[in-house]
């Protein structure tokens, strides 16, 4: 007798109220109960990031990727797509684990997501069927103690929270718990150290010695993970080590891998831009594109490299390079239609850097008329404030847009940056708007 037949013959609804059903759903460990809240801007960005991983490079995490994609599509109001990806997750977990049984503890989160999705779609019988499946799995594969989750659940929760940029200490704790229970899972060790290093990726702060050592150990245990290898070289370069020859050797290996955001090309190009040379970074990006001319992720990586051409000290840029930068950005905008806001801002700034302020003004004008969610508006106001200050020489208008960004009650990196800018202006006390800024900051309501 299959589970759905059991549900129809012995309907759970006869023995439990709607409240009981909801309490069982709330007690599940899955994406729907993990407080995974993102703005629509970030949801679309994360959706594109997951698609760029690809199915080959992200193989060990493929079930988790599909699980998270299903949840994101649900949050975006696309429940049919959500159901499709959650079903893919079920199949991916079964294939990847390659065990005698088709089912195991790695499916608990996936079944929890499916139970929630069917509940939200008012498909009560299917929801109850998945609740029964979860009960069966928990009984067959119990966690070590009543106060702990199963190792598989800890690992997936840690990996998911890492994608949502959640509390790094919490992410590390969940990975450590999972690893203590199943120390032979190499991909868990790798993701754990990547999570530890992520706090230092986009800053000048050197990696602490203990984290660097953990990265080195993880790199030796997972030698084919070139993403980790690139991060490790970057950490070494920050400490003053000459890594140019190692970076070039790593580039040869990365170019042979399938094009993917997990291949290591992204952090490797950042390493090249900062510690080798921008020209070599551009050459490497172009070589990767020659090998995979239709790969949108590589086009976005190349666009990031070309975005930096205004930083070249010789200031003797050929028109062909500027044209390439502009054409790449335009193409990437079409390839990421729902998460293209930062690329459109970069394009406006490229025009501004190379003396076409009329086009920059036009792009910003169109963006300012767009209906954006709070975080998207904060991002736009933050960059527009910088644009009018540095390229239009309108400091008061810049302050106005910094205030607009800060006034939006949404925690984000851009709100933090713009508040810091306003505080610096107030501290210097050289602007006639300092009194207004002081009053604004004193009355600012934080979320």
C-alpha cells in the first residue's frame, strides 16, 4: 500500500485539526521554517547565482541546490517551478548518495519542503503523505540525541544559511556539528572553510592563521576544488606572498574545467586583478570566453574585469577596450534581466568615466523611474549619490540621495555604507548641510 492510498483510507484530517497540521509543519527542519528572508532583489540575484553553478561542477551539492531553487521560486510566486525543482532535488539526492536504499536522512529537508509546498497549494493529501514519509525517515534514521539534528540536516542548513549570508558563527557551528558526526564528508569540510574565509574575501584584512591552516588542510583533502584553491592563493597574496606563478598554473587547470561559478574562475580573476595585473585578468577572462562563448557567467566575470579599466594608471586605453567594456555590460544586462540592476549601474559609471555623461545621465534617469523594492532602491540611491558627487560635482544632491537611501528601513550593505558616508561628512563639519545631516542621523529609525 503506498502512502497516498494510506492517507485516503485512514485520513489524518479525521484525527487532527488544522492547527495540529500546521504545528507539525512548523516543527519541520526545512527551508520554509529556517527564516530565510530576502528582498526580491536578492532573491533574483541568488536564483541566478544558483543557475550559474551548473549541474556538473556543483554535483556534490546538487540536491541542496535544487532544494534551494525550489524554495526561491516559491518565494517569487512561481509554485509550479518550485515543485519542479523540489522533485529534481529528490532525484538528485537519490543518485548522488548511490546507496542500496533510495531513501535516507538526506531527504528529510527535501520532503519537508514538499510538505510545505503542497500545504501552501492546498493539496492536503499530498502534504500529509510527505509528513508520513518524514516520520518514517526519522524513525529509521534517528539523530544522535533528542536535542540534535541529523548530520545531513545540519550540513544542508549550514550550506543554505551560507548562501543567505546568515550569521557566520551559526553557519560554522552547524558545519562543525555535521562534520563531528560524519567526518568523512569532504565537501562539508570544504564548504565549512569557504564559509570561514568568506568574511575576509572582499576586504584588505588578512586571514587569521588558524583559518589559513584549515584552508590548506581542506585544499589537500579536496584537491579538485579549484574554487577553494583560488581563495587560498588570494589569502596567501594578502600576506605578501608572491603567487603569480601559482596563479598562472591554477588558471591552466581552471580553464580545463566546465564553465561554472564553482569552477574557481570568479575568485581567480579577482586574484589576477588585484595581485597579478588587470591586463592579464582581462586576457584570462577572454580566453575562458573563447572556450565557452555562450556561457553567461563567464561574460559577467569578463564584464567585472572590464569595469576596472578606468583604474589603469597609464590612462592610454584604446577605444576598442572601452567599446568592449560597454558591449559586454549591455549583453550581460540582457542575460540577467531580473538581477541586472548592479550591471546597469556599472554601465552608467563606465560612460561617466569615459566622458559620455549624457548616456550616464540617461541610464540613471531611467533607473530612478523604475519601481524597485527597498533594497534595490537603496543600492541605486547609494551609487547615484556617488555619481552626482564625483561626476556631476553636485555635493548637495549627493547628500540628498544618501539620505534617501538611509531613510529606507531595510537592513542592507548599501544602507550601512551610506550612513557611514553621512557620518563622515558630519564629523568633518565642512558642509553647510552638516546641521541637517546631524538632525537626520539623530532621528534615523533603524529596522
